[in-house]
């Protein structure tokens, strides 16, 4: 005998998940690394081709917390989950090689990140400002979305930090 409905075939729980997945819109977040200092990388978050905000993440070679550099460039799935550490819902980057609990959250300085990104409306050297404003706008844009993020390294070798001097990388994607 064959199942005649999706619920019969999958069961209530799986059917609900399948229906939710069908109604979600897809959104693409491009994370462009722009400037690296000895302490951090700053850059821009773009959502579906439009700049959303600025961000800061740990430097790749000398992060504020040793052993917690930026994550590798690549494409990742992102989901909104409750952070037990932070105490609020925020985007979590999944399937990062050798890492867990990589999130986009509120913060301003390299000391605020353990491999994560903090967002802001104002960029600076080893700083992003107005983080809560940027985070709230980011969350509103990502709510109920199927999120894919691609982290982009610059195209040229100038990205390697040189004794604490910033390296400008590239303008827009």
C-alpha cells in the first residue's frame, strides 16, 4: 500500500519540516574580507548583492585569542539558533572545518570574537561601531530565510598582514 499524502509518507514532524523548507526564501550572504591588521580582519557583509553592514573577525595569524583565527574562505550554510554563550538567537555558521559555534553577533573589538564575526554600521581599525543596530537589521533580513554564506579572501597577495600594518585588499566584490 502506498502513502497518499505527504503526512502519511513522512509523518507529522517531517512533513512540517518539508513544508517550512518549501516556503522559505533563499538568501546569499557574501562576506568580503577587506583589511587585515595584526589583530583583526574588517570587511563587508553583502546580502543578495547589496551591502548590509560592516564586520570584524579575528586575524588569521595573530588573533586576540590564540588558536581562534578567522575561518577559512569558502561557502557555508547558516542557521539562526540560540547561543548558549551569548544568550540570544544569532546566525550560526555550520560545517566549518575543525570548528563549532561560529556565529555572527554583537560586539565591537577583536576581544569580542573567538572565530566569530561581529557586525556594525561604522568600520574602523580593529573596530566596528553601532553593532546592535547592525545586528538587529541583519537579523530582520535573515529571519525565515534559507541562508548560504560565502567568505571571500582577496584576489591578491597583499592580504598577508605585514607587521601590524593594515593591508587594503579590494574595493567592492
